[in-house]
C-alpha cells in the first residue's frame, strides 16, 4: 500500500481530480495519508488523522511504501504549530529551501529544531509557537492569536479556516480528535442542557433555515464564542445563538452545545 505526506504548508484536498475542483479540506505539512486510487497525475487519498477523503495532485505530495520506518517519523509523538506561522529551512537544499508552516501543521518528534521527514532534514528557525498537543493546552490562548485569520472554505490551517476546520484544529491541539465536517462533529460529545453549565472548550452547533447543522464554534470564557465567519472572530454567545458585535444582530441560531471531555486523541495521529 502506498502512503504519502505533504512537505508544503498545505496541499489542497479536492472533491474531484482537477485543479479547478472545489477544495473540501487540506493536507497539512507532516500529515500522512494512504492512497486509495490513482488517475494519471491525481491520487484519491484518505487522511490518517480524520479519514477524510479527496484528491491531491502528484506534484504536491511525497509518496512512500507503508511500513518504511525512515519515512514515518519517530514514535515518540508529535508537535503542532500554533502560529500564526513558523519557518523551516531544508538543510542542503540547492535553492532557499524555506517552508512557511501555518498553524495546524504537524512536526514529528516532541523537541528539537531539527525535523527529519521523508528522508529529508529541515531546521526550525525558532521553536516559538509550537506545542505538544494535550489537555494542558489552553484553546483560548491559541484561538485568540488566530482572530482576523480569513475564512476559507475547506481551510483548516493558519492560512485560512472554515468553521469546522477551526474547531477541529483547536480540539486536536488539546488532545481531542474530531471528524472534519460540522454535521459529523455534532455526533460526538455529551449534550449540555443549560447555558450556565457550559464551560470553555465546549462546542456550540447552529442550524440553518432548514434545521440542518450548518455552523460550529468553540466556547471561550465570559460568554464568548470563537468561530470562523468571514474571518476568525470572537462574538457574544447565549441561549439564542451568536450575537455579532458589529452587526448588532444574531447571525446564527443555536441548535445544541456539546461537551467533549470524554473524547481522546489517537496515539498515532499523523
């Protein structure tokens, strides 16, 4: 079986095998996937972390055989970029070898400026803005740094987020694994029936005019919610929904609030 990874900040994961096709998600630096099918210069893949499927172009990825220990990285864990971005420089590269990594990118290993992946060696210019995921990570501290990052359909990194990509990435940094789409995310966790029982890190889901889950955000302290709506932003939250600070109106109708405290991350989440 063929596997692969991205050595770019991110690679678009597309609905169909064409550059003009909709970007449904992204493969971030250091994330691994398995190849399901190949059509010419395109590969249909499934991401190891969340099993999300889509198409990536051959020129944007690096493939290797499953079981190749040199390619899979160390077994002692991984780190994530909290951002907004960090810089890697490939050692021995003929050109500049610089790679800009957005928030959400994955680095194999839990310490050190040297990053070895796919038989290549990179050096971090700084270890600032990088965390080892787990319950010790405060999503509010990280999320506040991301305010004003643009909304991007299919985005799940510091170069642009959609609502479910933002929540998935924040949860991953706190050691919680969630599916990619908001409707899938709403199937996990424990329902909270009263607003006064909510706490930081809970997820609030919102419905459209057809009664379908169409938006998600993460609750912060002080009755606020972090979500991606035109950009990553912080707004007031109550039992009705999200109250937009500039519009002075409710923009999203609340459907349900879920606690995720019982969900844990897989041990090998590349």
